[in-house]
């Protein structure tokens, strides 16, 4: 899977499950290319979500919700996930 397909899937899945005012998904894989054990088939993703729904629950629970939504992608295509809720 390429990064553009993965970003589209992530965006669609999150927007299906969470009321989102805005979402920005960035590929940060280039920051980790020289790390030991780097797998070019797994990506480092940063998600910035503007969501009043997520801001009403704790940061821990909002992150758990996102990880649950992206469970398959985390196992198959994502090495690292950074979540910023605004």
C-alpha cells in the first residue's frame, strides 16, 4: 500500500466513527529512515484532529478510540502514530 492510499483510508475510517471538524494526516516517515529496523513498508503518521467530540473525553480515551478504529492499519502499515487533538 502506498502512503496516499493509507492516508485516504485513515481519513475515511476516522470520519466515519468520530465527529470531526477538521483532520490533517501527514506522512512523517522521512524522519525515521535512518533508524535501526526501519521498515519501508510501514509508515510514521501524524494525525491532527479538530474534534469537539474527542475534546469532551480524556486524552487517553480519545487515543484509545483512534487506535481501535485503526487497529488493522496499525498492525499492517503503521509503525508509529502521533495524535494531536485540538
